[in-house]
DNA sequence: GTCTATACTAGGATAGAC
DNA sequence: GTCTATCCTAGTATAGAC
C-alpha cells in the first residue's frame, strides 16, 4: 500500500548512502566529490540534495548508524555473560564480524571523524566512547577477578582495539582466512596480551581437549 | 662560502616540506591545497613549483625520507643483537621513538599511501615491506629458539605493528607519559603477546630485581 | 629564487521547471 | 522525486617579468 514515491525514496536514499560509503572508504571523504556520488547512483547532484542537505550530512548518518549498531551489539555481548573471558570473546566477535561483513563502512567510521563539524563530532565521539567503555569494563572485570594480568589498562584497551581495527585494513572477503578463523586467532592474541592462562569453557576448552592425549 | 641563493634554497625547501607534513597530517593529502602550503611558508604557489614539480612530488619525498630513516634505524637495531628479545626491544624503541619525535610525519607515512602514483607507490611499499620484514625476522627468530610462542606469525606481526601505530594517533609531546614510559609499557605488552616469559638482561631484569625482596 | 597574472578544471550548493 | 542550468569558490599548474 506504499506509494511509488515512498518506495523510490527508500531506494534512492539507501543507494546514496551505499555509494557514499564505498567512495569515502576508497578515496576518503575529502577527495570524494558530490558529483561522483551522484554518478555512481545514477542521479544528478541536484537530486542528491533532496536527500541530504550537505555532503557532511551523509557522513554523519553513516557514522551514527554504524556506531549505533556496533554499540548495541557490544552491549548485548556484555550482557550475555558475567565472565570477563566470555565478554572479551563476545566483543572480539562483534567487532571483527562488523569489520568483516562491511569493511568499507568500518574504514569510514574509523578514518573520517575529522570531517564532521564540531557539534556533530562530539555526538559521534560520545557513541565511540560508550563502545570503548565496554572494552574497558571487560578488561577491568577480568583484572579484578584475577583472570587477567594487566599493567596499564588504558594502553591495553587501546592496543586491543588497534589490533582489531588492523583487520579492517587487510581483511577481504574471499581472502585466505574465514571469519571464524580470524576470530579464533584474535582470541588467542587477545588472551595472550591480557595474560589470561585459565582455559574457558566452550570452543577453546574443546580445542584444548582435542589436542591433549586421551 | 655558500652563496645566498643556496642557503635560501635549502631553507625554503625544508620549510616547504615541513609545512606539507604538518598540513598533510592534520587535513590529509587530498584536502590540503597547494595554496595552503604556500601560505604557511610565506611564498606563492608559483614559487612552490620551483622546488617541487607537483603536489604529489612533495608527498613522495616525505614518504621516502621517513621510511628510509625508519628502515636504517631498524636495521641497526637488528644488527645490535642476535637475541630476539633484544631485537624486539630495539625495534619497539626505534618505532616508538620515530612516532613520538615526529608524530605528524608518522601519520602522513601511515595514512597517505594511496595518493602516490602507481610506480611511486610501489617503490615506497618496497621500503615499508623491507621494514616489516625486520619484525617478521625477529619474531621468527624468537619462535625458532623457543623464546616466543606464536600461533600465527603474520597476524602477530600485524598486531604488533598496529599496536605501535596506535601510539601515533594519541601520542602528544608533553602528554602524561614520557617516551621511556611508553616504550616500557609497549615492551610489556609485546612480550605478553609473544608469550615470552623468560626475563631479559638489562632494564627489565633490573626492574624485576628492584621489585623482588632482598 | 620569487613574483604577478592567468588558464583551466572541479569543487559544493541552489533556483526553479517538470 | 528528478531534472537543467548556473553561481561562486577553490583546486593544480604554467608563462614570463623581475
């Protein structure tokens, strides 16, 4: 029962956002022209301005949507268990799944902060800080319970996040490693960095069992 | 005995490169205009073209010089010891010292690859690969000698490098941590990631001694 | 070595017709 | 909802005087 206009609007709106993500990711926000975005969608620049008031507006929506998804997935992961090891595993899975299932969007979110206007940037940074706080909480939990051994919690959090974001730079779908393999490898590195020796129930415990003699 | 012209040339040349580094680092290569560089140096755009044939040429020289320095410092560090633990410490110190003593240059080198022309980019990537190979060698040495325990050497190398580059994003001179403190903290995280338990002679050993009871 | 002046292209954004 | 046409600014780069 929706009108043709509504359907068109939703189509074009999403197509514009997708084109912007792709171009911002490969050429950067500053070097991407409003004309290129229009060309990619098959519209004129004038039509673009029917959907977004400015180029900056496109970036803002990409960032807010993406970080919002990441934050709520992260919150779910944190609520899924009170074991800090499970929390770290959950956050790793959320982060890497997000990065791997849409690497372009992840690159834009990670690299193009600076082009937002002051007030916009603040609201986006608040989202990012809330997300990073989840990691800080998980690390602090594990440290308090004696499961992790962390000398500098802030640096460790930053190192973990940078490590994960690194995947954004080289991950390609159809690459040599599956998402599951990547998550597994990052779990291993993360627990090494956190000096977490005690085995977990679940996949890691099963793995350990499979490798030990009967 | 040098002529006034020569002195001027060297001055302007360096001032132009410095201005370009600063602007490329804060606004990105694509968003930096040749006019802004000229303004910052106090010259006209026409004068800039006396020193560099294109804007791209400036970026190329910044990258080649910087990566050249990093590579030769890294090679010295590797030749300084055959103990993989010392090699990793040396590389960490080289990398973090470079990043901390000129964060703008480090950011440009790290982020603006894509704007080089095909052939230029290849020569620059060769430099970067040679530098990363130093890390790969140190990790492989430690693994072979049983000092490190690394499941995926490539991912571990990438994680270490990303971790260090992270410092580029938040390090500010006059910040809360001195360079020595940062290097120390990163040594700790790096050896955790490499699952290296055996203590080293040198600063870490001294530290451990200071903390243990007499 | 540095300037003035200028060529040419592309940038973001808007008015108003359909 | 999408178009044509256009405004104004800023981009890189060059020629030629001093």
